[in-house]
């Protein structure tokens, strides 16, 4: 049974930073694809950042250059460092994972995730 637990959310002013953590049960080596999603009220859940075992990453255009996803296999944890936060970054952030890699057009895809955390709320004030 895979469990993902997010932490690190909170209230921050625009321009500030937060570091989210996703702790997984057991080794994350078996979780080949891991990602962060977010959902704002009244909006669809969207992919923020993804990372695979090799360390290759993918970012939404809206966060590129500001957010960094990383994984620490020794700690079984995935992180999302968020810098230069904007009010539009506000939402519930979810950690997600999948044990197999799906490939389209030569690269990994991050939809159809198997496991989800319960989310952590990030609020950015202006």
C-alpha cells in the first residue's frame, strides 16, 4: 500500500518562497514517476511539475523558472521548491505517483497517476 503525505503549505506573501515535501511509504525507487499537481477553487487540477527516476523534470509554463521539483531517494521524499510566488499560485497542492512509465512521442507523461496524497494548501497574498 503506497501512501503519500504532503507538508509545507501555508500562507506567504507574493514574492516569497515555500518548500513542499511529499513523504512516501517505503522506497520511492519503485515510484518511477512522481509529480505535483495543484487545484484552485473552481478550476481543474493541473500538473505543476513532474520528475522521473533519472531526474528528468517537466514543468508547467506558468511555474517554469520559479519552481523546482526534486527527489531524495534516501529519504523517500519528493520536494517542490517554490520561489517568487504569485497570488495565482494559490491552491491545494497534491503529490502524485505512478509505478510505471508511460511514454508518448519519446517522452514521459504525467497523467493517469496511481497514487495521490490528500493535499496541502498554499495561499499567496498580494
